[in-house]
């Protein structure tokens, strides 16, 4: 098959960029021709370069509204001058920005990956009492419109969990037959269990006491990830337990960060919180390895890849019942599921973990079906059903 993949990110981060890179790689492994067009980050770095995959960087301006207006004409000119779409067998869209394309005129099958939804996210933020400006509301309206276009013209909509499937059905009124649930994947080469010496060396580099237990949060610092609830819970426990909270993730919401920083700035336990900032996906395995448990206190989490990665390494996982990866981890012995937005629930879960002197010997059962090659193969099987020979 000749696959044209349109994605916002490629090769970076913990979510879409990494997933797009992995899927494209295995599509090529299975003998397909793959072209990737992406708009937010340049993948031309050695660790993500693959000569079999043609990558095209078509950047979008980050100025709201104007960026979309300019990108509409840029995409139109790009497709007209650079591409003859009939040279491809299908288009695989992974980001709503590409809803700007004139899909009515496209004759080949279109597939859409709904990683999350704008309506679902906005609903969660409203429930948290987070208000948006009039200008942000206009941007939201445009994003929802583009999202609906992608869903409307797609032959199939891929989602990664039953949580997301229900959201697409209920909020966008999409027929269930059009929605296909295929989980996120994991790669044994990128996630390995490190030995004690390697773990101690990383702790020393990060200036973390070797004896302290480590609670890990891995994700962006934004309201929907619920980090502030973990911070509050940890502050209530630090007087009685010796542990460190390691936070690996980029700061993307300054107002939210200020709220977290206000809790910490005059607190005697401030030094028990280690903010690592963004950590490259390829380095996350080492960070997971030093953790005693991984907490994902999300208020909105259509999948939650970090939970799957933590489970592969045998870590205790505390996550909320809105998290899509529960589909995969439901029978995982190291899983604790709590209500979102509950400081007490996080506190109780952590307290049970902190009083145990040693980690549980937990293993993820039947892991192979979630390897990226198997995930990619399932996607290709659905592509094949719509390809005309």
C-alpha cells in the first residue's frame, strides 16, 4: 500500500509524535510505501531517521486563527503542486489541522485517528471551573469544526480505548460501526528493566537520595492531567513518609503552573518535588525504572500511554477511572483505580504503597499483543478492507 500520513508531530513526545513514528516504521517494515507530512516539529534527527519513510515538514504558524487561515492556503498549494493524491492508496490523518483539506474532492479512502476530542476536553475543563476567553472560544469552535470534518469524511475513525469510543459516539453522533478501537503500543527495545546500579547512578545525577521512595508523574503540566491533586496529596503525606515526587513533563499552561507553585513556594516540603521538565521519549525508560509507583491523576485521559509503559516495567500504577488504558490493564495486579479529582483517593493509595518495604513483584500478562508491530498490523488490516485493487 502507498500510505500518506498527515500528523501534527512526528518522532517527539509521549503521544501522537511517538505513535506516528512507530506506526510509520512498522508500516514500512510490512512492505508499504509511507510518506509522512507533519506540521509542528522537524523529525530530521538521527534517532528518528528512516530512509524508507519520506518525511515532509510543512510547518504551521502558532498564531491562533491567522495560523489556520495561512495553513489552509499552504496545504491547498502544497497538494496541488507537490502531490497527486491518486498516487496514494489512502490518507491516514492523525491531527485535526488537516481538516483544512478539501476532502470532498479526494477520491481515495481517508482514515482518522481521534486521539482526543475538543468537545470532551472542553467539557472537562469547564467542570474544573477553568474559564476561557471569548477569543479562545472562537478558536475552540474552529477546532471542533475541523475535527467534525475529519470524522465526517473518514471511512473509519481509530480510537485507543472504550472511553474514547464512547466519547466519539456520544459527543459527535458517530455510528459505532465507523469506530475501531486499537490500543496504543509499547516497544521492548525502548523500555527495559534497568539494574540497581543504573538506577542508583540516575538518582545520583538527579541529586535524589538513594533511600527515598519515588512517586513518578509523567505528562504535560496542564489542568486536564490533574497534577495539582497529586501535589496536594503528597504534601499531606510528606510529614509522615520519606519519599520524593518526580515530575517529568513540559510546562504548557502558565496559569496552572502558578497554582501549583503557590502550593509549594512556602512549604517546608518543597525540596521533595523534582521537576525534570520535558524528558525525551527514548530516555523515559530510565526514569520509570527509578520509580516505586507511577501516578496518573488525570481528569481527562483517552488512553494514557505512560500507564502501559509503567506496567511493562512492573511498576505499581495509580490512575483514574476516566483513563482509557484501564482497558488494557484491568487484570494487572499492580493497578489501583481511583476517582478523578480526589486528593483523598490519591493520598490513601499512596499511603498503602509507601508502607510496603519492597515493590510488588507484578508482571503484565499477555504483553505481546500490545507491541507496536502488532498494533500497526491491526491498523493495516482495516486499511486493506477499503483499498480497491
